[in-house]
C-alpha cells in the first residue's frame, strides 16, 4: 500500500521527498461555502516528536502521524514507526477507514458540534446518527 492507493476523497496536500507528508480530506468541500476550511481533516506524517510546535520538535529516527479533524481536535492515537514508508502505509489505511465511516471521530470532540458532525457523517458515508 502506498500513496497511490489513497482513497479518491483524499489528496496529497504536500509531500516533501524523504520528509513530511500531509494528506487532506475533500478539500473541494472544505471551501467556506459547504464546510469551513479550518475544519479540513488532515493527516500529517512527520519524523520526530509529535504534538509539539515546529520550533520544539526534535528529530528522531522514528516516524509518526497525527490525524487532525480541525486545528484543536485530533484523534488520540499517535503511532510510531521505524520508517517513513511504514508511517505512510498506516496513514493511507487510516484515511481509508475514515473514508468508509469506520472512525469514531465524534469521541474526539469535547464540545460536540452536532449539526457539523451530522454533515461530516454524511460526507464519510456514516449517515446521520443521533
């Protein structure tokens, strides 16, 4: 599995050779008209310590990815991988799970935004849930 097997609803937003890679979900609908651009779900694959501002990030031999539903909301898992290829493969698999509606992203929100989450459910094939 590689970036070529990324679901059609995801795009490679940025891919630095041997460096950071950013995957974005449906930038065509996070366009200020349908959904707010700040809520664009993104997966960041990086080398170094995750969950730190860029100036505090330390380079390590490990690779990580972080899934942001919006700037202050992320999924609670930050797996560690030995290689960039392993991290990308896992990130593509997670993108597929999200695309198929298999990710319980509502749990990541401390303050639920029901109307927005209902629309996101429809966009990811989960249908409206109450």
